[in-house]
């Protein structure tokens, strides 16, 4: 099994992970927004699918509506991805013996990486979800108002004409800073870590699946001599494809846990939507009210987000941008 360069220093790992996260999130954020809105959708259907969600988001909120919450994600994704990728690399090095790492070591390293990242992932997801879901709640209120007007015999043409203009029905703009201050004021630091248990339940299994699968796919076709040479890296294309494949498989596998996490971290609920007391209560209510299929809401979106995100991340990581930067700095 391939073990990365033992001489690679931690700052290089952090730079690689950070750059990878920034590039990846910028490319796939609109699909992530659609995933959040679809997963939070209960009862009345505002969106019929990913493409419908993106089309209605652009129609009601403008093009940049697809990037609501992107700022907080771009700010925190650098430490999050840096911690995740670097921690996995460090754990793999520590658990390897004579340049070899058994499968149990790969799984354990992935578990450690997933656990470490939660300290950043939980508040990042918490803030991002509130910003992403604001548009869905506004759209739901618009649909409800139109239905009420029609039932009362009123002419809903004004609502329809407003909805046709980009940005007319855009929800009130909040900010990550405002949400953070409000949470700290009303709930303390625990407010930012609401859903931490569900985040841990999602990220640890994800990393336990992703990292061993990626490592094995990344080593396909490589000789034992190349495995023993710490200076050799897999080709960029191989790392990219391995990251995409492993990411999509792991993403779909943990989608039910991601649905629970998203529901628990959503503070503002629409009319008739459930609030939950914890992980078990959330799972039971979803199963009872929406059926087993609800646990796979957003699975396609999630796969489309994670696959290129981790493909780009691993491609950048294995290109060794961090080492080049440190080399230029002397």
C-alpha cells in the first residue's frame, strides 16, 4: 500500500488541503445548496429535484442566490479540509510498518481523520445550512400565499409576476456573523455545535469508507517498486478519478446520516415541519412521516458534490502544491 512521503512536513499538508478545499467548494457549491434544500423539504414540495431547485433559486434570488452560505464555507473549508487530509496522512504514517499499511490501519486512519475534522465541520455546517435554507423557506411562504389567494378567489397575478423577476422574492439577507452572534448570545458555544453528534456519525463512517477505498484505487496499476519509493506520486488523473469514485461511493453510503444531521442543524422550520429532540427522535419521525425513501433525499446531489470535491482535493493534494510553495519560500 502506498505510503506518502515520510519527509513531507505538516505545513505542506495544510497548504495542500486548504487549496484543495477552496477550489473544490467554489466549483460545486450550488449543487450543495440544492442538496440542503431538498433534504429539508417536508410535506409541501417546493422543488421537484435538483435542476428544478437550481432553476427556481436563480428565478427568485438571482444567480448569486446559488452561492448563499458560500462565504462561510470558503472561510472554514480551508482548515476543515486541511485537518481532514493532513490527519489521515499523519495517522497512515504512524500506523504503517515497513512501508506497509494493513486494511485495519487504513480504516483506523480514516476514523481518526473524520473525528479530527468535526471541530471545524460542525459550526461550518451549522452556519451554512441556515443561509442555504433561507431561500427554501421564502419560496415555501410564496407558494402558501399563492394557494391561499387562489382559495379565496383572489387574483394571484401580482405574486406570479413578482416571482418571475430575479431577486424580487429573495429572502431577507442574513449573515454568518449575525447568526453566530445570535447563537452565542442565546445558546452559548453549544449553539454553534448543535448536531455535533450527528456530524460525527456522518463524517467518521464517511472517512472510514473514503480513505481506504481511495488509497486502493490510487494504487491500481502501480508496481511494488513505486510503492516503496516515497518520492513517487500517482498521476494527477489517477488521483482525480480515484477521489471522485471513492467520494461518490462514501457520500451515497452515509446520505441517511447526512439527512438527519441537516434536519437537526436547521433552526428555522417551515409551516408544518417537524422539530427534533435528537438523533433517534429525528430518525423515528422521518421514518414515520416520510417513509424510508426520505433518508436518501439529496443523495444524487451529494454524490455530485462530493465526487468532484474530493477528486479536485486529492488531485491538488497529490500535485504537492504545498511543497512547491514552501520551496519558493525557502
